[in-house]
């Protein structure tokens, strides 16, 4: 792979056409698919507010059917929004001229089979109104960039899935875009290919381009995204930098072994006793009561009771004993402040417990994602797919309501 | 412009990748060569040195140039380009629109800085390239054959390009609309062929009814003129009779016995009398009989001159009166038939008016390429040979329809269909 001969970073910034520093600044994006033949409308997007900072790598994630591709297609004028406010590259969504500055890799794209890789880049480059000389020069560079330089004159029909994906990424860059929108770029690509694609994305960001990624491969996004938005059932459930989103979940975990008798209860009780000077636990364990549950049911929860450096403390703490027969346990302190755990270490050191590891922990994107797609009331995963307002169902419900009302009246 | 060129180049690459395009081109060349083979002489058409005697197709009826022009219009355009090649062209290009709007491909083009209307119409125009290229090859072939074999260099066969493109665009608009609605190549092909056959059927029916109508109209016209002549003859005969009567009244006083006696003999013996003696008399027998023959002739003349002339006139009058009566009965019937065929023709004409004029558009080639005198001369010969006075009347009527009518109404149809397809394309979420 060679360097991408792109315009310098300053050039994009100097254009200064954006309102502020936002490449995408959307509000109240809605899309309702009208149902046919008395089927109900499908409310695919229900008021999306989203901002993407120029020069950042932005990740849009969400379960299947959350509306990710619909949102991207609205930006790319493939789908017409029911409602859309705000600006996309400084113009309202749907402005065709603006698309010259956008590169797009659609999900499950299909290039004409009769074209060679070089011809694909040339054709779509021309559709983006790129002059012929630029198309020629860039075509070779881009094929080089994605590692297809030996395949320039081979027909697309001979390409594997991974190669088509690489070609798709090269194609998204033919117009030397300010913004690159990639819908599932690593779909069907092997691990080596994924690493290559990540490297390309990092280079794009370094060149000052904005990258908008759409993926459900969370580890991919985590490795490369500056900011993410989680889309669930047609609404943005949370967005921000990964740091911001995971801040609340940051904690310290201390693995210890105690010289207890080996039951989880005993381990927990012993540790609780050791920490009595620094923390208060609810429900002190009663050794007489044999709880039938597993180790998780035996964890102890409480708050730090000491005053570290004069600060009144309500930081949650828990002791989670290991399995039956093991004297190991993990103490979790919900704080990313290292000072908070010093007294705990002192107390443990003073007792007979052995500290095996102390580590700072933060939630992965996957934890965040699972949290976002789980219904807080039932604890079950939210139904996939966007919300639908089914007229017939609504009608049935209304009738059912009336019927019960009538029965009640009798 | 750059984008338009790119779409055309892509369409060309797509055609290029299809074997069918090259197969059609090969058949086209074969057809051109085949049409260059025959020549024409004063007895008929010569193929491989053998003369096929076709009475209405000789150098007397058409010049060699007109002969090749006829060949190219009939076989080249009507049979090959407007049927065979068009079906193959539809098979090749029917997938174009469904292919473009298929998921995975449509996102790539819609996300480009080109409006949907322009994208769709450019793609449609690119779809006409197949036929345009084929027709161009065909037109050049026709020019060469007419020039080399007929001896006259004439660029008018290149009219095949715009005419075939027009012709194909009527059908392709249907193909595009159905392709847009169903996204299915097969369905759009099927629907297009059905519409095509439908318009062809309607046009054929229209021409058939037009033929009927023209024949019936001419028939009533003929009967009218017949009636007219009979009536004038009748009046002259009556005048003659009156004249003879007034003359006869004077002569009859002297000739009454002769007149009444000879009257019955006139009817039979006149032809019978003179012949038996000549037959009977072998050798010089005829000479002896001559005086009696002369006498008989004199008698005959005398009879005809006098009252016999009157009676034959009266018989003539009677027969003409019969004819007039018969015509007076026939004419209302014929007029009714003509009115009926006019009504039927008008009905189907209304239907045909809104449909594309596929057949008439391809006929325009003949109109542009052939001289009117060639066609008229040929039709005259054909009329003489077949003895059908109405042959070619429909053709003449069709050739008299204006370009605005033929192309205008067809384009109106195409405009509506293509407008609907474009509207769907603009409104659809992909």
C-alpha cells in the first residue's frame, strides 16, 4: 500500500463551507414507510438528532433493523426522508451537487459484472464528475491503496467478496471526498483485510477527511471511532465519544484470595469483615443460612464508608466471591479515582487476604450496546426492527378495549 | 456532459459484453449480403443466374435502384430490423432498467451528483444505442448495396437510424415502465412484446378496415357513376325512340304488312339462314348461293333500319331500365355497407390513434428512400397484373398520413409512458 495522494488537510478546512465544524448536523430525521394494502405504516426513523464533527471517525451502531442503513441512504439521497431538518455538508439533505464531495460504499453493493476494476473506478468517478485525467491518476493510486493493483484489468465477476469490498472502498474515494460514508465496510472481509481497511480508514482521518461508519461489528468501531451513536428502534439512544459513553462504567477491580473455609459465603463474609473499617455492606452474611444460589447471588453490596482526603464517600463497592470450593473473590469499586482504593488496599493488606491483581476496568462498546438494546423494564433484548404502527393491530386493540369496556359496563 | 458520456460508455460496454449484440450484427451483415445477391432484368428477378419470372417485378416496372430500395424496405426494414432484430434488441436491453434499480446497484448511481430525472432519461437513451448501432450498420450496408449494385449513390437509407430508434423507443418506454414497476426483466420483456403485438394487431385491423372502407367507398362511387351513365343513356335512348316513333309513324303507313311479317323472322333466321348454304355447298357451290345471301342482307338492313331498330331500342331501354332499378336497389345497400365500414374504421382508428404507430413508423423508411414515381409506377403494374383496382389504395392512404400524425401521436404515447416511469423512479425509495 502506498500513500494516498490526496489534497492536503488544509484544503478541506479552507473551503469553510460548513456551518461551524459539523459535517453532519441533523435534527428530527423521520422516515415513515407507508403501508400498502391496509398494512400499517412502518416508522423506521423516529426523530434522529445527530452531529458529526469534521475530521472525525464517526460510528453508527445498532442492531439489525434499527434504521442505520435507512439513515445513511437518506443522507445519500437514495431514500427520501419524511422529515429532515439541519444540514449535511452545509446544505439541506437531498442537495445533489454536494454529493460530489461524498464517497459512499453501500451495503451489499454490486458493481456491473462486465467492468474491470479500473473501469469501475473510471465509470463511477465520471458519474461524480471527476475529470478524466484525475480519474486515470487516482484510479491507479486507489487500487494500490486497497491492494488491488494487480487486479486493475480483471473483470469484477472474477472477484471474491473481500476483493469486491476493497474495490468498493476504493470506489468511495474516487471523487477525493471530504466525507466518506461506509456502510458495513468490513462485511465479508477476512481478518487481514479488516486490518488493512482499518489502516485505510486511519489514513483517511489523518488526511482530514471525515469518515462515517455504519457497522454492527463493535470491536471494529471501538478500535477506530472517535465518536459513536447508538441507534435503537429508530432513535438515537446515546451518542458521544467512546470515553464519554463509558465514563460511568469505569471501575477498579481487585482480585483477592482469602484463607476462608472455601464456601463463597464465608469468603464474602471474611472479606467484608476485613473491610469493615473502610466500607459498609448491606445485609451482613449469616453463616448459618445456606443460600442455594450460585456465587452471584452471594455478592455483597455496599458503599465506601471512609473519608478519603476529607471527601464524604458514597462510592458503591461490591464483593463477588468465586465459585464453591475456591477462596477467591473480586472486589469492585465503582470509581476511576485511584485514591479511592488506597484505603481498601491498606485494609486488605492488614488482613489475611492476598491481593492477586488490581486493574482499572471500563465497559466495552459491546457492554454499552447490550445495555442500549436491552429493555430496562423486562431485561430482555428489544425486538429487532423498527417500530411499526400497525393500523389493523391498533384497530383490533381499540375494538378489544371497547369490548372489555362494554363487559365492564354490564 | 461527462456524466452523460459515462452512462453511454457504460451502456456500450454492457452491450459489448453481450454476445447477442454481436450475433445480431452478424445477422445484419448476412441480411445485407443476401439482399445484394439478386438482380433484376426484363423478365423477372435473377438469383444465382436463374431467372425467377415475376411479372410485376421486372425492369419494366421498377428501375434497379428502386428494386434494391424495395428490397431493403421490405426485407431489410420490415422483416429483419423491425421484427427479428427488434426482438433480439429487446431481449438484450430489457434487463437494463431492472438491473439499474436492483438493490446494491441503484445506491451506487443515486448517490452521485446527478438528478434522478437526468439519470433515468440518460439511461433510457443509452438503451436505444443497441438499435441505433444496428441500424447504422444496416443503413451503411444499404447505401453500399444500392450504390454498387443499383448504381446510384444515395444517403437516404441512413434514415433507418432515426426511424428505427424512434420505433424501438416506443417499445422500450413500455419496457422501462414495466421494468420500473416490477423490477423484473422477464415481465418487462413479456409486457413489451404483448403491447407490441397488441399495437400491431390494432394497426393491422385498422388497415384491414381501411381497406374495406376504401373498397366500399369506391364501390358506391362506381355504382353512382354507373347509375349516372345508365340514366343518361336511358334519356338518349328515349329521345331516339321518340324520334324513330315520329319518323316511323310516317313510314309505317307504307310498310305495315312487311313490318309485321318480318318481325318474327328477325329473331331467329338471320343468323341461321345464311350459314347452311355455305356449309352445304362444297367447292364452288358458294357462288351460286350468293344472290340469295345478298337479298337476305338487304332484307335485314331494311328491317333494322325501320321498325326493327325501334324494337331493339325498346329492348335496350327495358334492359337499361332494369339495370337502373337494380342499381337503385343496390346503391342504398352499398351505401349502408360503406357507412358501416366507415363507422367501424373510425372506432378502431380512435384506438389506433393513441397507440404508437410502430408499423407506420417503419413504413416511413420507404417513404424517405423511394421516389413517389417508383412506387406509383410499381403499383400501376401491380394493379394491371392482379386486376384489382383497389390494390395499393391502403398503402397510398398510409403514405398520405402526415409525419406529425405518425411520429407525433407515437411520441405522445411514449411521453406518457416514459413520464410515468420517470415519476415512479423519482418518487421511489430504494
